[in-house]
């Protein structure tokens, strides 16, 4: 959460950005990788400062080693729910889907008002542009920013 209103420039904490991405995506995003890439796009392409999100260059493009920690914190705080979607008949390969909970929505109502409308508009743009696309399109968009 932001410290105070004077810090409401193009800056947001990663956990809050993650919750807003889910909110503006209709409350749900399928694909852990896609959600991670959407968060990185927000930082790399739309120039939103996310100080607690380190982005590393990996073989498959930019990624964040902290991303799983943000997901874990959101799950423990019951801000989001995780669903495993089987991708084959034997149910050994899964895709992760994330859903914003009522607790997560309440979190945004309390702490989200501290962020600028400009930051929220950038998050909304990423969410609406990439939430319904497949993960490869988000990865390709990130490669274009590198």
C-alpha cells in the first residue's frame, strides 16, 4: 500500500498492482505466467514504478523471482484464490487461475485510493489489453520492450 497521498505519483507496490490487475481483468486471470508478464509490462512498457518488483532477464524473457512471493502473500491474506485447471485427461498438468476475493476488493477500497488515477488507468489498460489474450502474446509484448 502507498505510504501517503503525496507519494501517489506513477508508483505502486507490487501486491497492490497485482490485485488491481485482477480487478480490472474482471476479477480473474488464467495463467500464472500471463499474470506475471502483465505485472512486468506495467513496469517496463507503461513506466509505472513498482519498487518492490525486481525484473530479471531470463531465457524466456523478463521475469521476477519475487512474483511467487507476492502470489503467496495474497493467498495467505485471502486477497486472491487460486484454481488449478487440468490441461490433460490424466490431470497431471495444470494451469493456474487467480481470482480476486471480496477481501481483496475491500483491500483495494481501503488502500487503493492512495494511488493516482494515472497509475490506475495504466493498470486498467494492461488488464484489458492482455487478460483475455494467451500467455504468448504477453511474452511477445514484453520482448518488444527489451
